[in-house]
């Protein structure tokens, strides 16, 4: 099966080609892009479109590669042995399967999401090379080889917070999700707010891209933040004229807390807009 987008996810032609290339090559798909551009949601929608089970492994700064394979709960085994529990005789009772193991054991082809791989330490990607290459790993406690019954489609996301090792990159098909242009953003909004007034959407997009174009912002608003803002504008019944106000006392858009996330960016935007209006 080929991925051709879904009703809930606007995928560009290049993105659809990247997903299908990863399926054909049987290589992990490495997705990079700004936060809020739909990287994580892509895996959910691909699984839905291809009718495959989804296994999600969300990476934290403390995550180790071993966590994705399995963990041995020695503390529980020690406690049970002190209580005289019979199940301590089988060490397999204390092996906790990780997401890679679950994806490997899936009786049908699955989608495995490794989300925000760049949050972990620099050795994390390299520690997964063998498992992602051979689709197998060894459980030393039980002396068993776990081999994938069917090869999952592995989707790895990164916010580009740190460089990934070359050896890891060589094994992936790479795609960068560019920030949507105005037309694509309009299509995305239409999926989430099909009945939104055209004039309100036009003025909101004008304000949104005006903010994104401000040089020096620490945190540019993302697609998900635009959707939150539009939801508030609709709920509060904000008029399009309010978004285009020339009142010097209303420099910043209403409900801007959905778009601008720190006081430095708020002050910077206010100063620049005020200066442009004085001219």
C-alpha cells in the first residue's frame, strides 16, 4: 500500500514520496522540521492510512536505547523472592518488553514511531544501529533471540536540537518538512475549521505570517499554535476588523498568548509594529 495523505492530514507531494520511498527501501524515515509542523502526527496518520498498528516510543533526555528493547525488573524479582513467590523461578516474568520488541512481535506489518530522537544523548542513535539494521536483538537474561516477524515502518522525528551521527544518518531516508506556505496553511486550517469565515481566516493568516516574519524572534509561532489561536478567535467571536486594527493602543493581536510564548518576543513585536505604523 502507498501513503497518499488522509482527510485529517495535509501531506505535500514530497512528503508522500518520502514515506513511500522509506517503505520501498525498508529503511527508517527520518523526519526533521520546526516544532509544530506535524512530524509526530505523520506517524499516526500513516498508520491509519496503511491500516497498520502503531507503536509509539517518545524519547526523553534520560532514555537509553535499551529501554526500547526491554528492561529487566530485578527489584520486583528480589521482592518476590523474599515473599517466596513461585514465579521467581522464571526470569521471563520480569522482562518488560520495549516498543521495538512489541513492533518486532507484531503479527502484521506495523508503524514504529521513535519521537524526538535528538532529546537523548549523542550515543543513543548509534546504540540502535544493529537493531534497526538487522531487525533483531538478543535477550541475555533468557538467552533468546528476538527477530522481527514482519519489518515495521520506522518513523523517527527530530527537532534538529543536536546533530545526529553519520552512521545513523546513512541508514535513514531523510525528509525535512518545510514550514507550510500560505496556501498549504489554508488547506490545513480548512481540515480543522471547515466552516471558518474566509475574511477572518485571511486576516488571521496575515497577522500570523507577519509575526513569523519578525526578525529576531526567539520562538516563531508554529502550525499547531495557529490552530489554537484560530480556535480562540472563533470561540470569542473576534471580528476580522479587530485583527486589522490601526489603533496605536492595539498594536498586538488579541489572544496573542497562543502565538507568542515569551515576553521578549511580545516586546520585540510591539516595538517593530509601532515603528512601522509611525512611518
